[in-house]
């Protein structure tokens, strides 16, 4: 029986690359989107070509009821849930002194609260399977407590996501559920691309980020939990 994976924000970008990599490994997959329905359908069709089941589900995961509905819908349609990749997370570059309360909350909602809502709802399914994997997508350098005046709420959320991941990893270790973090640097689809600041001199390919997620999802790596893997070419060390 195939394992089921849900990747949030998987209609395009990093999420799409992760979802297709999971489909390539034989996972039945759920493409999540909020408004990019046509892209979600294209991604679903690409996944189907891998010989797996693939569905698409729309939800605003910054709303707790929507996040819970998404989890339950995926489990009902695909017969369970073993892998959750929390990829959704908006980005805003703006000086901290000019931020509005709405912008502050929007960054925390998409990058921290949404993964919390989704993971909490998914825990019964993950624990039941005897094999559960949560991979949260953070940000390279989020473990370094440095001033980030132009992206403050984003980094606060991503640092909080790492703390949440480590805490949950400790609590779930005895149940066979692992929780790990992949922290991308500057990828080929990033909003800003400070190439001169990357020691390796190039952007991260989306497939490289997907491979990092697959590493944590691999059944052979069930003893690894609470870990953070930065895929950043030496950036932000």
C-alpha cells in the first residue's frame, strides 16, 4: 500500500519540486494550493505520470478550520497520511519601522501558525501509521540570532518554526514520527538573489531542495529527528 504525502503550497516553485520528487519515489500525493488552481492541476497531472494517485485540494491554511479541513480531506481521499511537508510561507522585505500590524500578522500566520495548525491536525494520522514524517521548510540562517531589519517578522517566524520542530520531535520520537527542518538559502525562484553573497557562487536548484526533503522522509533515516539541514551553498553561515 502506497504512503501518502501532502506538500503545502505545491502548485509551483519549491513545493512543486518536492511533491514531484515524492511522486517519483512512489508516494500518493496531494497538491495543495490557495488560488493557483491551473498550476495545481498541471502539477497533479505531472504527478499522475509517475504512476501514483494525485489529488488537488484548495485551502487557506492560515485559517485553522481550513487547515484542519485540508488534512482530513487528504486522508479521506487517499486513505491516510504519512508525510507532511509544510512549505507554505509568504515573504516580505520591508523595513521594520514601516510594517503595518496586518503585514506583521500575515508573516507569522503563513510561516509559523499555518504549519502549527496543519501539523497538530495531522498528528493522529501520522502516529497511527507507525511511520510519520514532518518536514518544515525554514530559512538558511534562521538559527543565527542576528538583526534582520528588512525581513524581521519572516525570520522570527522561521526561527520559531525551528523551535517548534525540535520540541515536537522530542515529544514524538518514541512514536516513530520524525520532525525535521530543511532551510533553503537563495534558490532559483527566490525573490531576491544576492549571488555575490553565496560562497558557492550559484543559486540553489529546486531539485536540490527536494532531495534534502527526501533524505528526511526516507524510511532508512528514521533515527534522525529534530535536525536542521541548510541547503544554501555556504550562504548565511
